[in-house]
């Protein structure tokens, strides 16, 4: 297991630098506040959000676990359980090795630190950053995107082959914007600003999976989830903002399954007993509470 000081150092470094990304990306709260159109989502929602009656429901830990709600609803597992996941321990270890190269506790901690520090998914985040200023000014259109991306790369001294290897993905970003508008998650003129929420959601998933796989004890998994919660509180102001970011990142990194994702996010944002309706979104200045 990782040393307790490692967890303290990680949490402290993220508190000291809320924009800790290690990349040339502007981590600020999105200027555009998404406004959910519930009428466009409610017909896609499930009637139930699975929950563990013995799990945390109202604490900081509950808020942290709720950040992993999209996957929990999609896999029909309790959103507030550290151990009740869709896969058994052995299969989780196989998947952690296959996807993230995690073989032991040290690997798990390193990937967790990278995820919570926003070191992952940097290409898609850079693409969003490249158009961020133009979107903020107003008048941005998808026709501008290719030129903005090319200039973003030039300004940062990337070789021309980086543009050649990435520019076709810009169309996918635009398609995700369109899909989120059609779902009612973005305003008609809205654009995705960051996929930081996707990294946070993955951090919660990996904290739970690492615990079940035997790479972290309960205290270590809880500490990671609370650190992810604190990161979310510095970047987003509402569950809707967070939802846009999580869903956008999911769509940009997975082929297919968009209907399942819409069902999960519709359930979390519209069903009364959903944690995204019952819990306030995390705030960065709340006093510490019991992790229960």
C-alpha cells in the first residue's frame, strides 16, 4: 500500500494549486453555465437509482461517490458503495492491468495521482482549450475550429505532424456539442468547455476498483475520493456543469453506447431520489465532515 504521507502530499498539492494540470490548459470555471432542459431528458430516465442503504448518503464522502454516478447507473450498481461493483475482484484486476497498466498498489496510486492531477486525456482537453477564447468572445462557428487548432499547436511549437494526426478529431468534438444540445444538456448556442469531469469520474471509479481489487485499503480509497471531490468543487458549480463535462469526455473517448449514457445522465439529473438531485454539489470551502 502507499505510504500515508503520499496521500497527504497529493491532497496538499492539489489544494495548493487548483489549476494543477501539468499541461498548457486553462483550468477555470466555465464561463458558460449550462441550463438543463428537463423535458428533453425526462423521457429517457430510469425510475430507480440503485443505492446501498448502509452506504454514505449525505456526507462529503457521499458527494465524492456521487461523482461516479454516471458509471454506477449505467452498470446498475449502487452509487454509494465502495465495494459493490459490476465486476468481481479478479476481473477488476485484469481490467485495471489491461486499461491502465495497473499491476499493484504502487501502480494504482500513480494512476490515481495522474487522474486527479488532470494529467490524462490531455489531447481532447487541449482541443477544447484551443477554441475556448473564441467561444468566450462570441461568434465562434465550427468552421473556425481547424484554424484555431492549427494556431494553438503552432503557438506551442508542436510539429506539423501533430496537426495531421489529430485534426480529424475536431469533427467529433463538434458532434458531441450537437448531441449535448439535442439532449437538453447544453443551450442551443452552448459548447463543451472542459472534460475535467471525465477525469474526476474516472478517479472515483478507480478508487473503488482499486479497493475491491486489493490495491488500496478503505481509508486510502476514501482519501482519493475525497480529493477528487475537492477537485470537482474547484472547477464546477453544479451537477449540470459536471454532467456536461463527464458526458462529453465519455463520448469523446468511447465508441457507441450513447443511448446508455443519455439514460444514465437523464436519470441522475431528473429522478427525485438521485444523488445529483438530493445532494448539493460539492463546495470548496466547506468544513471537513465525517466520511460517512
